[in-house]
C-alpha cells in the first residue's frame, strides 16, 4: 500500500507542477498556457500529493496494548 501511495504521489506532483508551469506561461504548450485556473488547480493537486507522501511515509508508534 505504501508504494502505491508513493507512486500516485509522484504522479500527482509531476502533473500538478506541469499544470502550474503551463498556467503561469513558463511552459506555454497547449490550451492550458497562460490560464491561471490551471495554476490554481496545479497548486491543489500538489498539496494533495504532499499529503499522500506524508500519509504513506509516516511512522506508526508502537502503542502498548490497551487493557
């Protein structure tokens, strides 16, 4: 499960970064060039990717068994 979330996180991070670059006009390719709505969507996707990384790679504490 951990590696699936990491792969999905990498994919989302790349996709979001490309959307940010296209939306700001730094990578002006396609219909998304210089349209700020894609910049904002890319930021949201990048935040989701970071959350996936954190969830997938957090260390679980060994809690004592409850009685």
